[in-house]
C-alpha cells in the first residue's frame, strides 16, 4: 500500500533548523543514499516515455524540504524524498529467465547475474501548473536467499529542484505509479530567514533602510548603507495593514510623513523576493511623535452631505479622512454665535469600519438620523490627543445650491456656444466666401490643388515640395504635384496637361500653388524680358518675336497663364506663391508678373496657406501677404466686359 506522510508547518521549520546544525551537504550535484542490501546506487535526470523493466515497487514515499549548506558557506533549498521499495527476488529471476537464454551465458556470468540483479526507481516532482522533472535511481540488489522478499530504503537529495522555490507547493510521485501522488509545501522565506540563517541564505539578503530628516529641503531621506547598486524597490503604506503604494524616490516630503507610516523594501532579482517591513515612527520620543502626529492632524478632512431614510425623514451624512485611523468623537451642532451641540447624537471614531481611498488615506463614514437639514446643521470633530476641536463643517442649504446650479448652467451654455462657434468657424467662413463669389461650395467636397515647381530644383527643394503635397493630402485636398506626373506631361504635353487640371479647378474649386526659387525668379525675369522684347519687335515690324514656348515645361506654361489671368484681373484667384527660403524676398525683387499674388512663407505660414486654399482670400476683410506688403482689400466680382475695358486702360 502506497502512503505519503505530510509534515505540519512547525515540523518543517524544525527540520530546516536541525539540518543546518547537524549536517552539511555537497552543493555541486544531487545525492542518493541507499540502505543496507543495496549497492552501486546512481542518480541521473530522466525523461521517461515508457515504463522500464526491472523497476522496483514503491511501498512508501516521504518528501520534505531542508537546507543544504557548505561549511561556513551558503545554504540552498533541497528537496529530500525518502523511498521504501519492495524487491522480490523470485519475480526478478522469472524476468531474467524470460528475457535471457541461459545457454548463451557462461556459468560465472550467469551466477553473477542471479546474485546481483539490477533494479531502478523513477521519481518525478512538479510545482502547480509546471512541467514535471524526473530523477532515475539505479541500484544493485544484494540478496540473502533466492526466495526472500526484502524491503530497502533510498534517500534522494535534490539540490535546488527545477522550478521550485520558497513557498512552493510541490507534488511528488513515482513514475511507475503516477496516480499515487504526495504533496509537500516548501517553507517561506520569512520562516527560513531567522537571524542565525540570514547571512547564509541568498534570499535573506534584504535591504535594511535607515532614515534621516533633512530640514533644509524639508524631506525624509532613506539611506541603504553598504549597498553600491541601484536603489531597491520600495512601497509606502499608512499603518501595517494598509495598501502599499509604490515609491521610486529615496526622499519623501516631510508634510506627508506621519506616525503610522510604514515601509516595505525588497530587491526584485530573481523570482523570489523577500521584503523588509518597518514602521520607524511608531513609539518614538515626544518631539518626534508630536512632529509626525501633527502631520496627521493637518491632513484630516471632513465633508458633510444629505441623505434620506426609509421613512422619508432626512439625515446628515459625514465623511472623515486622515492618513491614520484616529480615536475621537463626532457630533452635530447648530451654528449660532457658536456651534451649539445637538444632544444625543455623539459617535465614536474608534467604532465601525475604516476603509482606504485611492490616496491611501483612511476614511470613516457615518450618519445622523432625523436631522432637519433646513436649519443648515454642522459637524464638529474632537480627536484624541489634539488640543482643539475641528469644525464646524456645515451643510449648505439646498436653495443656495439651486442658485449655484443656475450659474453653472449659464456658464456651460456660454462655453457650449463658444465651442460650437469654434467648430463651425470654418464652415461659416466658407459659406461667406461662397456667397461673395456668387455660388455656394458643396460642403464636404474635396478641393483640387496643383503644385508646380521649376524643372531644375535641387534635392532639398524637391523634398520640400513632396512634403507639401503630402501635407495637403492629409488635410483632405485632391492634390496633384507636377513631380508625380512627369510621364503624363510627356505624353500629353505641358500646356494641355496644365489646362486639364485648370478645368478640374473650375469644376470643384481650388488653386495652383507655384513654388519660388532663385532659378525660378531668374526664369520668370527672362520670360518677362523676352515677352516685352517680342511685343516691341512685333510693333516695329522686325520679324517674328523670339519667346519661350509654353510647350517646353509646365512652369513656363504657368507663366503664360498667369499673364493671361492678370490681364483679366483674376490671377490671384487661381495662383498662389510659396517659398521655402526665408532670404528670398530680401535678396531680390520679384518680376512684375508675380506682383499682387498671395505669398506664403513655409513652414511658418502653413496654417495661412491651408486657410487660403480652403476658403479663398478674396472676400471682404480677408488679409494676406503679397510682395507689395500687407494690405486689406475688397475686390468685387467683375464681368468679362469690365475686365477687358480695364486691361485696355492699363496694358
């Protein structure tokens, strides 16, 4: 019959201490000790898949823990498994005859095999929800008689068993009999780490803090002498059974240090960490007690409110919070020249339940029944040890709350109106711009933007142009950058390609953004100069004028369209100038062709550019920066006839 002996906790501690005093173990490898009648005992790790032959039957299995220590050296946790096995020689002989042919052995080997049969036992152990680890013990049986049945003892010592630590719950069983399981609990770190063993067990090496009050910076400084590594983990709690809140700084403000404050400190190295707990400000001298107790009184807060009983009578509710649980009294009063106590309602703070809030402070709640709230009652508090009373803390009349709610409601309406105006500001601005231009934009429609850059820009400008295109895409615009459409330009031609996008601008709205560089300005000046010379040559009848063809590139095509739109007075409605070089405007004056067009310096004026592209800039009161400076202007919509007349007056 298989049995498992369970050791109580106090006996486990006794075994640990007794082992430390009386024996030492080798900490290099596991050990196996066999009783008389067995020899050649060996131990090895095993991953059994099937039951082996010649295994001994386990009669009794007793697991327990002890500490294995070197002489004046460290101690480690060991799992000891005492095994009682039955060895039946007759059964073994029968197995040998079945497996071996005696004719194949000489007489000497046969007699030796019969006298010293080999046996084995496989024992496995595992922690809850962990993979098992197994040890196989092999031994030779020294029999006394061929028909004798013997019982032998085997003691298996496993040093630092895999997956097992202090406070672990371990199951031990024989692999050949897996249904028969024994359990044993490893001692906790606090049980093992007595003063005598603290220096020999690694897990007992916990930081012991010291404190110093620094009145100069008004902080409590925690120090850990003899430790060169980083600070250990720490948490702070009010009273020993309070919630411990993590604290990562070695200093604590003095105003938050109280007489009931406690600390827990530990190292988080490895899976097992032991905490040192201490409450240094309990039972101190009078000066220290007065200093830290004053912080408790300074952090006491009291609030009152109303409630309703089951019989529809009103009651006065009070709520007191403090860093530490207090002793004292609470009572209601009516405020006259002084707060006159209402007799028969006193309540004790020491009775009842205290709970902790999210800040770690202790909270006590109570009620005074059958209190007329129309009299605006108050609450007084007297705390034991405190010279004066706290209060009065008064209940505010409902009528006053009604006026307060009215004021709060009006403020909320004002804030809501401002928020709605802010959210609809863009819509209103777009609506005004649409009304001014004689048509309404469809809300939600994506406006089209065409970004043009000179064909000979450097890598820096090219990257800025691409980023500008991505920015406009993120803002919801339909964007076309000339650098993204080189193949289409070559297939259709620069001027037809640009005209197709201008038609889309006319249908959905939008602008052409022209990027300025030094080379672009030079090209524009050259183009303007050739146009002037061409007009002059044509007037003198000297032959065909030599001008830059708009079919050479998109940028030159845009110059032709700008000139045509300027003659009609609408160039600023379709074209916008942007620059990335802040020195561009100060170094060189723009050609006359670009004067009067909206100009934006990027990235500092990105918001202005987005606003211009969204709602336009030609409405009443819309100001923008041009090469002629800042100005406010109003340009009404003009028909084709008036524009042609004006262009004749000002060629």
